[in-house]
């Protein structure tokens, strides 16, 4: 083998080793999966393990975030929603056999949520008011356990906040047709990597709006022209 050829192969091996070392040392973000239309709301493309996410106004959106994760084998829990039933959760795509419901945690909300974070991948909390110290302690618990904490309502220090601007069923024409899907306009903003505001139309139930009809149907439903991008499989 000639010296130039030997040197070339050696350089290639060195480059491959360097690339492998850089890939191994690059920071990775572990996430729980969400549907493609919801993934666009997060800079990491899913629910970041150890993170805290706030959902405003929409139990349906909260459950939609649980759907893909439970479908992929993760365990979820919902605390403080006494009127939530397994049928409603299943209709939104949640694998209810992998979901625990704690409808009334009482005065021990913090202790209940902390215990759930020790054993569940994602824990959703609905409480009218959580003291800042308790909220921060639970977020720290989620970080330490690599769990995801979802809050239906304000939560200090959350990485991402999702706000539903209303949802609509679509599919009915002028006196004909049938309901085919439920769509919501969702706005996201947060801290760090999630600082840049994002808004998307996402499908909560049923079919996604067909691309050729997307803008006309959405503008009619919400009676507004918006720059939000449609969700759904693309």
C-alpha cells in the first residue's frame, strides 16, 4: 500500500472516530412521544422528561398529550379531576389500562403527586391553587425522577405553557354531513428553548382536516384569518 493511500485511510478512520466521539458527547433530550401535530408545539418534539408543562383551559388538550405516551407503553396518572371518566379519556386516545385516576387527593395533594412522580412517567395535576414552594418542589421531583409533570392551570417555573383558544367540531355542511373531527387552536410559549411563541391547529379527536380544505374550514370555524399552521399528519 502506498504511503498516500495509507495516510488517506488513517485520516478517514480518525475522522470517523472524531465523529463518533462528538455524537456520543452531544447533549441528548429524552422525551415522551406526542402526536405529530402536538410535537410541533415543543422545541424537543415531545414531552421532555424532567420537564413541567402547563395546559390552560382544556382538559381535552391535557388528555391528548397523554395519548401517545400511554400508547407507547408509558404509565400516566391524573390527579384532581373528579368528573373525568375512563370513557372520556379513551375517546381522546389515552390507553386507559395504563392510566391511574386520583379524583380527590384532598389536603395531601403534594404528597400524592410526589409519590406518583416516583413511579409514573407522566403525572397530570388539576388544582385550583398550589403554593409556589410546593409547586417548585414537585417540579424538582419530576426532574430528579425523569418524569413529566403536566398542570391544568398556572404552575410557577413551567418550561412550556399551552393555551387553547377554543376548539370546534367540523364535518357538517349546510344541513348535511356528519361530525368528523375536533380541532383546536393552541398557542405555546415558555422559557429557554421554548421562548419563541408557536401556534398550531391540532386535532383533538377524530380525523384531521384534509389539507385542501384546511384554511377555509378553519377560518370559517374560528371566524378569523390566522397565521397558525395546521396540524395533523403531513
